[in-house]
């Protein structure tokens, strides 16, 4: 009878030189939220719904306390340093962009951060550099920005599935970042440190300025005697947005894309009387629309010359 075969122990593979080291994290994270604003409260509630243990949050204002009661009713409200110490796995910092650096440096100086703890912020404009004080004490930095607008109500949670997150992370933290985004029901968009400001400018230009533009249009319709401008604008703007996302510059319509200089001149003349504050933004957007229409071949340069004259553009710029 032959001797039984012995199983040879499996050799552990050593990471290749220079390869990022993956750090194990628990399946259920203990999470703290600094800043129970619209974003922080919504993401905290989403992480709790995904099975993570959201243990503490800050919230001093009446609005923040109301959001915590509504979205995170079982979470204790504590000072920032106490929240940071309680968040053994993930500290989510959701404060205004200009306040972020001060919050991070203050927590590091207070000794509230610890090695191995993931410190993530939700700012679109900042990357990892603003988290340098946290990284200096051994915490793992992560930038995690949801590309969505928030109202601070439970409806925010219904909007999260399928949205994109602008993520900047060290190589060794990418697997955890991808997992967090998946837990939130989202899709990661990996943004380099140098491109964070450009990424955020694009979102602000598209979303924030859209709100301003829609309200400007509504105000001018009211000036023209329309009692419910939202009823006029809703079908038009929905169609324009859907076409723009689907067709790009081929969705351009209207007097600028046709080179109707006389119509644009009448717009400007009437705006100068009824709403002079709207003349400058109208001109800026009309000029950019004309540029794009020419570049896309929607408007021939020769047909654009009278239009650019009305818009105050040097004729030589059209041919260029």
C-alpha cells in the first residue's frame, strides 16, 4: 500500500517591487460623519442602509439637527473630534469647500485621527492634497464626490442609485473606494489630483448655472406677462436637455444657430429696457453658442458675420 500523498503548503506570493499594498478593511465599517448638511446626511443614511454602522455625526444648526432626526435618527450627535475618534474605519467629512482644510488640520492637531483610518471628503473641488494633515498621521485619504444635487430630504436617497462619484484615491485605496461607491449604488469616475478643479468646474457650470439660467428665463417670461412660466418652460427645457445629452451640438436650435442677427438684436434691445441685468449673460451665452455652432458646422462663418457684429465680436474672429 502506497504512502498517502502529502499536500505541499501553498507558497505566499510576495507583491512585486513597487506594487501597492492592499489594506484589509472590515465588511461592516464603523462610520462617522462631520457635517450633517444635505450631502453628509444623505450619504450617511445611504451607508447605513447598505449595512454599515454610522455611529456619530456633527450637527449644530437647527437644519442639521432636523436632517439627522429625519435621515439618521439613531446616530448620536457629537463634537467633531469625538466623531472622528468614534469613526474607527471611515470618517466622512462633508463641509463646505473653503472650510475643509481647517477642519482636517484641526482634527489632526487634536489627535483625533489615527493610522489606518480612512478619512474621506465629499468636495468636488478638492483632491487628496487637502487631506495631507490626515495622511501625515497615518490616516488613508480619499476624495469621494457625488455628482448630484441634494435637497436634504429622504427623496435624496432615491436619486443616488446610478449616479457617478468623482473619486481620487491612492492606488492601494482604490478597491475600497470602488466598494464604497458600489455600496452607495453609484459608479466611480476616477479623477486625477490635477483635474479635480476642472471636474468640479464642469459640474458647477452645468448644474448651478443651469438653475440660474432657468430662473432668468422664468423672470423674463413674467416680465412679458406670463403668469406661470414653469408651464411654458418645462416641456421646452426637458426636450432641450434630453436632446443636448443625446446629440451634443447637433441639438442647437434658435436664432443664434440660424444666424438671425436681426432677431438677436431685437432681443438685446428689449432686454436693455426691461432687464438690463440680463444683457451681459445673454451676450456671453449667445457668443459661446455662436462659436459652438460654427465649430460644429451648424452655422457657416459667412452667415455668422452679421450675428457676430450684433454680439460685439470682431469679424476676423469668425473666420478664425
